[in-house]
């Protein structure tokens, strides 16, 4: 475990974001909280408990290994990956026997495997049928789905707990979402006789669920919503009430460990990708790509653009004072350089010349240049990806309110880790 940086998860913000989702979908729609990939690297067990307290009646993961972290949860857990075997004595075996493990069926051959699994463990297995309406990833065609419904209805070892689909353009196209929902509704209407009334229908992920009730069905599946990073809204320019209500729940902070001066014309880092255009002050932060800080895949024109308009910024804080600073040069395995030019007077007024000042790598202010979705957009990637890149070696700590700006030193990091031993 590293004590060079700290990830703070604001549980007040998580609670708030779940209330925003509930307000958007209303009281009659169930909320399924998606906590894939260890809750996007933030610690599934601790996060999931909070999400259930906040109104989630089901949790979703991708694989059996991810489900193991949720063994103690009081609600059902849905596994999206095709599963055909479960080992006796495993963590998810106890969930299976208790009826809290739900599996997705992807094709007619998978149905036969799930029947064998149910017989082997002596359970009636809750399954969710995924109908492919356009994503062309998991799931099956509507024609195959009809055959699966018949097979499930004929076998008492399986119970149809859900029928689902997944939108291909939830963030980018309201029209495409509507078209897929029409296809899903047509399938459901045509096969009502084979779908029990207690079976839950679900289609919408975060961005789709906030577009309106037409896609809510009986349950919505939300992931990026509970992190607060859905606040950047959809990509199709549609104005949707509620997006601006989300609050970012994650801060990633480190500290300034070294400051030096370089002369105009000197270059910084591997490959000399940044050159000082004036006498400059450079700071060193002990975080790099091994921690998950994003690098650039650059060509010569992009390097020139990066020199003129950096894509990644941090916020330097000392006491009540703070300012943004660009990340410069190549991102290294365990360190980055930031341009502190213009901040010298404030830094020099502090003990140790500003060493130990807090460096906020990802912040919660959506207007700031170190806001995670802003960095992701500038790099041409998704917010999910930046979250999932965060190395497990970085301590995670839960807070009940946003941490105040101020000096953060190595001792504070170690203290925070000891205070929250159950955050992965």
C-alpha cells in the first residue's frame, strides 16, 4: 500500500446522488446499483452497503469474483457475465443457496447449463433474460429469446426473475434509446403469457434513466450516477433537468514533495515534451501512471497543443489559498511534474517553501480543470476508465462530508488509512 496519495469517497455525496436518482425515476421504480470492477475501484463492499441504505434494492456486478465481495449484502446480486459453474463452499455458493444470486441467461445453450447448475446445487435459480435490441454484445436475439422463455417456463429449476436489455447510445442519442426501448416493449408485449407478473423488466442505465419515464420499466441500473460523474450530462446536447444536481463523490489528493527552478528554454522529463518558455518553477508530486494517473498517446502536433493548452491540471492548496497548476512533461511511473510559475510568492510564504502542500489530482468542483470528467473529455476517454485505473495500492478513506482544503502530509495519509481499515 502506498502512502503517497489518498482517495476520499464522500458518502454524503453518494447518499445525495441516490436521492437524485430516486427523484428522477419516482417511487415506483426499483434502483439497481451497479458496482462492477470493485465499484469502479472504490471498494465494492463498503460502497454497496451505503447504496443499499440509500435505496438500492439490487446490486449488479460483472463476474462471480466481483460478487464475492457482496456476500453479506441483504439484497439480490445480479451477475452479468455468462456463468455455468459455481463451486460448492465458495462465497457466492452461499448466496446462491440463499436465493440472493441472480444470473443472466445469454442464449439457448446457456439455459441448459443453468438447468444443470440448479439441479447440482438443489436450488430454484433466479435468472434474467437479456434481449439484444441493438448493442450486439451479450444477450440473444428476440427470436432466440422467445425460445428461451419457453424453455424456462417448462423447467421448474429456473425462475424468470427479470427480462432486460441494454442501450448502445444511452449517453449519446435519445432517438437510439427510444428505438431500442420500442423493440424491447414489442418483445415483452408479444410474450406476456410467458413472463410472470413478478418478473422485473429493466433496460435503462444512468444516462437513459434520467431521460424520462418511457425507458424506466420496472427497474433502472445506475453506476456512474452514484459517483456523481453523470453531472456532465448527455453528449447529444439534450437539456435534461436533474443532471446538474449530482455531486462528485471522489477526491484524489497527494502532496508537493520537491520544488525547483529551471531557466527559460530548458525542457522537462523524458522526451523533452515540455519546454519552459520563461524562467519557471517546477513542482514534483509522487503520483504517476502506476497509480493510474493518465498518460498521453501523443504525436508531434498533439505535443504542441499540449504545450499551449495542457489537458491535465491539479489544484495546489496551502491553508485557505489554492490555485490550479498544469501537469507538464511526461507522466512517470511514480511521479509527475507541475508548473508552479506565478505561485512562488504564495509558496515561499509557507513553511518549507510550500513543501507538503496538498495537491488535488481529481477534485469535486465541476468548474475546475482537475474535475475528473473534464480531464477525461480532454483526453478522449470516459470517466469510468479514469476511475477504474486507480491502483488498489492507493488508500481509500470514507468521509461523511467533503474534506476541507488544506495541507496534507504523509502522516495524515497514514492516519486516514488507520481510521478506515475496511475501505479497500
